[in-house]
């Protein structure tokens, strides 16, 4: 499976996640408020939760100091539906608390209205 | 590829009642207080919710919006049938529930009765895999004993979920409850229900509180052991639910060492504290600290027995442990113990293994 049209851009609104298939693999497509699209395997690397039920949201950052929160990332973080671990979509799906770990990701490009996933 | 089924005895599953559903089980005037006066249980926790759907797994909320854990058919599909549970032990405990009520003894006792009746009718008698916990309001001990006498002989009630209060469980105040427990072959379960662990107050952050839940367990174990509860009630067993398990070897070593020095103060102890724990205390695994296989095996070794840990999922809560992923791989014999046989040996009312 080299590449595949998985949906139309209009199939999901900004801030939404949609489940799809890339070949036999169950994946999620995420659309940010800025209309960036990302694709990941629909399975959390921690204990396997279905990421289709995640929340796209912002996150408090490492620039925070005790008692003083710094918040950003807007909607660029995937929070897992089970334990709530945070994965940064813009940074290859790396876990905020442990960037050595990352979600299984796929490349995405948009052509006309098509969302195309490829390896 | 189909997932391999695990014939699990799951020692912590949360069914959830809604206020409107418990009404018909409440006696007056308590029904009136809930229905017409809009009584709701006080809430304490000063933090944001831990995960994306409050305290629940986001995918466990029902498609029609009802709260996670409130529908048996959905629980069967998402958990019991999916994993292949042999049995599950219900632990309820979110509001409305007597487990976290302080004050208003009458309401708490009425709520316990209503809760138990609802649990029996909607869960225990609807799915043969499900076993239950007797809820009591122990702030009125004598009413609590009456409630145990009322429902404790139900064949599917396997433990008493004892609410956490500022009277420690080793206090003789609880002896009549333990007596009633022994009489009905019920074990005692401790499941945290928002007990502040910081000197009677909440810590600044949820993560501190959640990290320190085992300290609440440790205090109760130490108190019950040194106050002689387990010798006075030899059939009694204590299930420590939802505190993880890596603190156990520490506690055994610490109590044994202290006992060697200070035996004179508690001369009624007939066994070493660690022996008492091995015989009468069990620990559910969730939320499992993430150990490598080597670390996990070494921990079991430090406990001196592989018969204390009992797997639990805590479904449908946010910190659910997957039976497939939460613990490292282990030998089939050990897995069988942790995933089913330890719990079966602990709860006298759980059926023997089916030979089929
Ligand atoms: S399964 Fe995703 S954070 Fe645990």
C-alpha cells in the first residue's frame, strides 16, 4: 500500500478526528483549526486505546513554572481517551511526558479535496 | 486477527447508578429529599478532571450520552464479552453512593439499602458473571450491621465495601461489622473514595493525591494488623483495591522489622505482620506501575508469595488497565494465579473453576 485517498477534506471539520482505513490498517485522520491534516494508527501505544475517541486540544507546556501555567499548542495535541496521555501531532506524534515514545504516524497530503495518506 | 480471550476474574468493575434510577429503591422521606429537594451528594475534589471524559474512559460513555458503567449490555459488549471475563466484582462507589458520604447518617443508610437492592436487581441477577459488594453507611455502625444481615447472604455478594472515615478500621468500633462479614463469608474491600491523604486535606495537585492512594491503604493495613483484627477474625480477608502494588514489599519489611523491636506493645500478635498479610490481605493490580518483566518478577520475589496480587481493570474509569497490556508477559502458571486463581481462592463465595 503506497498511498490512498482516505477521505475528502470536507469529511471532517477543524478540530475533528475521523477513523478510516489505510489498506488494512485502522487509522485516524485529524484536522486542526489551521486546517493541517495528520494521520496516525488508531491505537494508542500505551495500552491500545482507540484513538478515534481522543480529544484534539491544547496543552500546558514545559515553559510553565511551578504555580504559573503556560498553555499553547492550540488543538495540536491528541489526548488519549483512556489515560489521557498527550501526543504532539506537530512533533511526529511524540508523547509530551516522554518524547522518546511516539504514535505510529503516516504522511498526509491534500490534493484538490482529497486527503491522501502515504508511507 | 481475533483477540485471545482471557478468562479473567476482574476484581474492580464500576457499575454506575443514576439518581433517577435509584429513586424507586429509596424509602420515604429520602426519596422525597432526592426527588423534590434535589439532594445531590457533596463533591470535594478541587481539581480538574483527570482525563478527557471526567473520571471515565471516553469510549465507555454510552452512545446516547448516559454515563459510563450505567448500562449492562454495553458493559457486556465492551468489557465482559470482549475480554472473556469469567467473573467480575462490582465496586460501584461513584455518587450517589454511601461510600463517600459523611454526616446525615439516615440518608447514608437509606442510600446503602437502595443501592444494594438496585445492584442486585440490575446487575447481579442479570449476568451470572457479575458478583457484588455490599454497600454500607458505617457512620451508623448498627444500621450498617443490619444492612449486612439483610443482603449479606445473597449468593452473589462477596464483600463489604467499607467506607473510609476518620475512625481507622482496626478500631473495635468495627468489630461487629467484621463479625457480620465472617458470618456471611464476606471479605472487606477498601476502595478509595476521595479520602484526602494529606493530613486531612487535599494536596495541591491531583497527581499528588493519586500517587499517594497507596499510603491510605498502608495506614489501614498497619492499623488492622497491629490492632489484632486478623487474629480476632481469622476468616476475615482484606482486599485493597486500586492502589497499585509496588508498595507491598516495603510495607511487609517495615512492619516485620518494627515488630521485632516493638513486639512488647502488641503482644497479641500471633504471627509476623508479613505472614498475616500473606494470609489475609490481597491487592488488586490497577493502576499497575509500569514494570519490566524483570522488575515485576523481582517484586513478586520480594513479596515472598505470588498469591497476593489479583488483576483488576477498574473499568470504565479513565485509568483502566487493559488485561492485555498492563502487566508484563509472565509464565502461564503465574498468569493464571494473578488473573483468576488468587481472587478465586480469596473470595469464598466465588464458584470453583469450571471443568469443561
Ligand atoms: S492507552 Fe492511551 S494513554 Fe493509556
